[in-house]
């Protein structure tokens, strides 16, 4: 009697456990989907805000450039305008206007769109995608600030005409291409994690790393 009564109980316990696991898995999948949709919405909002408030963003870039290069030369950001003045107080003072084409917002907005596409596949870790986008955006902003400084140096050395053409069209464009390529490479390495891990393992084991 004891054996016969215990069998139905054991059989009834199995479906309950399976059902609880199914509900837990469903909640977990729904949670991950919610995180991805939230991240995609944030990236879309950032891209739209950069386009709508691009003038204010360029104003911030001018202020950041004035702070960075103010330690080297007298520099001032024009109040309420995306203009950086270099060499104030000297006969060769000049101002650089940060136009929409020369702003890093023009590069970060497409980067956000790329991030939305990268957040769709479930195989890619959302945390790595967000970290890679953040690092890539910092590299783009830093490269654009370096480009502004490069143009200023060329103008100081070769004058407004030749120096601006050389710094803006030639060297500045080359620097922008290098920064874009570097940011995309770092983004890929962070998302995949393979390049960083393999290089670290080789260094730890004393192996040669091809550069």
C-alpha cells in the first residue's frame, strides 16, 4: 500500500518542476528582450538629439577645444557660438568655426544607428555592444579635437590660406579617416572579445604578437 500510494505523487511532481522552469526561462527571455529594446531606444534618442541640437553640441566642442588648448596658447570659445579663437592678444589671432560637417556629432549619430543594428542579434552581448559604442564615441570626439588643434597649428605655421587648406583638407581629413578606422576596429574587438583575449593570452605566455 505504501509503494502504490507514493507513485502518483512522484509522477505529479515532475510536470510541476518542468512548468516552473518554463516560466523562469520565459521571464528571462522577456527580460533580455526588454533590455535590448531599451538600449535601442536610447541609441535612437541620442542620434535624434545630436541632429536636433547639433548647434549646442558644436558649442560644447568649441568650449572643450578652448579648455584643452588653453594650456598651450591663449584660447577662448566664443559665447553662444561654435567658434574657437586662437592666439588672442597677438597680431596673428584667428578663429575657427566648427561647422556641422566638421563636428563629431556627424560621426556619432551614424555610430548610434550602427549600435541599433548590433543590438538586434541575440548572439552579441548587449553589455559589450554598449561598451564598444562608448569607447568608439570617445575616440571620435578626441580625434575631432585633435583635428581642430592640427588645423590651428597649420594656420599658425603657413598662414590662413595655405595653412587652412593643408590642415583642413589634407592632414585633417587623413586624421579623421584614421580615427574612424580606429574607432570601428576597437568597437569590433570589444564586441567580439576575441582579439583582446587572444592578444592577452599570447603576451602572458611570452609569445610574439603580430602587429
